[in-house]
């Protein structure tokens, strides 16, 4: 056994060394802090410490479920996550398929560069750009509406506009970066399949439907499973920067609520309980999606 491990180490030691920083990152910042989850069952006091704090059981979970805002927060979080999945997930696939049909290499690289650069822009800057573009006083969108004979709309003060604005900003910011994954998958499709389809008289649409999409279907399913698991993990930072009390009805989500009760009110046990609950729900989502995918198509994460 030891000799086999030594041979495996000698054969793959450089790969293990490359993997080591990733392993350390997850061990230090993801797994090690998990022991602190015990505070969800305690009335945590900073001065007493974790172990000396009073044990309260499921008190904070009951508080969250009995909170009058529970269903509002759940609805806002789920709707934002579902809208982002429904409209945001297909967007990079469509862009990758379109780019795959482009034969001009210079134009293709230009589109790729322009589309993935917003991914590297800070959420603070993106939120500021969105607020500036949608401003009723001089915002480019309202200037266009006014030029077409309409009246300015204060988008950031209208609860009904928050979800479309957030989802569109997410698509714009991340579509190019996510497209890279599907473009990489497209390069693995066997060119001989396209040649055989051409001989059979298939047009571009038929090739797309019968060759390209089946070729990248495993990648699509893996990304879909991961995205389903992140339905409730709506980014806190951008929403926190974009929302305001006037649009709490549609913009206030669980992560912003956790910030208020945890950081502003100092109730760390309550905030941790909510966060753990959301983690369990996300795990159930990703496990269910993986199970269904494995049953239907044979593609799964494990």
C-alpha cells in the first residue's frame, strides 16, 4: 500500500503541488470555520465566547420561520434566483453558439473581449453604472425615453423594475466569462460529425440541433446542476448597493436581511442560523438536480 502511494506521488507530485493552494484555500476558509456553526444553537456572546455562551437549541430557527417577513424574503430570493437561472443560464450558451458560427477571427476575438471584460469590473462600479444610466435626471435610458416622447421613469424607486434591472445587469456582467466554458466545450465536438452531416444534406440549423447541442449537452447539464444549487445564493454585494427602503418589497432578500440582523444588530446567532438554513436548502436543490440528471441523461456531478 505504501509503495503504491509512493509511486502515485512520484508520478503526479507536480499535479498535487498545483492542487495544494486550492486545497489549502478550502481547508482554511471553507471547512475550518464550520466548527463555528455551533453558535446557531447558542445565544452567542462575543465576550463569553462560543463555548461559554448559553445553549438555546432551535430558538433562532423558530424565530426566522415565525418572522412576518419570512415569506417575503423567501419569495424575493427565490424569484430573483429563478429569473437569473431562466434568463441568465441560456444567454452564454446562445452567445457561444453564435460565436461558433463566426468565421472572421478578428471580429470573433473582438466580440469575446468586449463581452467578457465586464466580468472583471467591480460590483461597486457596476451598481454605480446601473444607477447612473437609469437616473431620471440625465440617465442615458431616460434620455432615450424622453427623446421618443415618453416620460422619465425613476427605475430605482419602482419595486416592479428592480428584478428586471438586476437580472439584466447580471447577464451583461457575466455572459462573456461564462461563454468561455461553452466555447471550450464546442472545440471538443468532432469535426467529422459536421462533415458527415453535410454529406447527408444537413443545413446549419440541423447541424446545430443534431451535432452541436448533443456534443455540448454534458457540459450544459453540469453547469445547470451547479446553477440550480446556487438559485438561493443571490449576490449580496450588488443588491445591497442597488436597493433602498422604497423597493424593499421586491429587493430585500435573505442575504441582505442576514447582513442587517448580523452586522447592524449584532445578532450573530440569528444570522448564522438563517445562513445555515439556506445552505441546507441549496444542498437539497443541487442534490435533487444531480439525481434527476443522472436518472434522465446519465450526466451528473457524482
